[in-house]
C-alpha cells in the first residue's frame, strides 16, 4: 500500500530476519539452485538519481543448477533428461528462478512534489527450479 512520505519509514534497520523458506546455499552455493544476496545502490550501480529513498535495497537473485524431477509418473519428465543429454545446446533443462518476490516502496520527486510508489516484484525472497 502507498503511504504519504511523512509516514514512510525508509531508515535502515539494524537487523533483518531471514524468511524461513529462504534457502541459504549451505551445501553447494555454486551448484544448487538457491538465493544469493545482492545489494543494489541506485546511484552507484544504476546511475539513478531520481530515487531519493531508499538509497539502495537488497534485490537478491537466484542461481544454481536444477535437477530433473523424476518423482512424478509423467512420460514428459522421462523424455526431457534424455533430450537434454543428447542435445546439450537445447533449452529443455529446468532453470533456477525466483519463487517469491516482494515489492519495494520508493520516494521520488516530480518537481518539488514528493511521490511515493510501490514497485512490485523487486525483492527476491526465495527460489525454485522450474
């Protein structure tokens, strides 16, 4: 929900709780599909000067490999691994993608008028293979 700038709390907090369903890549961070931290500073990283608050945010991203699911009794799930093995340039392999995303509230100005806007799907909270 949008709130007036006077009610918008954009000051950085001391500690943040990690969501319970957020995998933290403990075993093989370079291999398994999981959430990786990424902080984006709007001015330094994107050269965006129009966003006044927050100065940046924890965007995060998903990366890692995904295995084929052979647990379901579908012929399609048996064909895909074979196709991928015989056609490595093909694009049938499952991908590590964002599962849950959250919005980010920003403060910017149009002239001297402050505007508050909520940008949807800006913060990756968890990942999955798809």
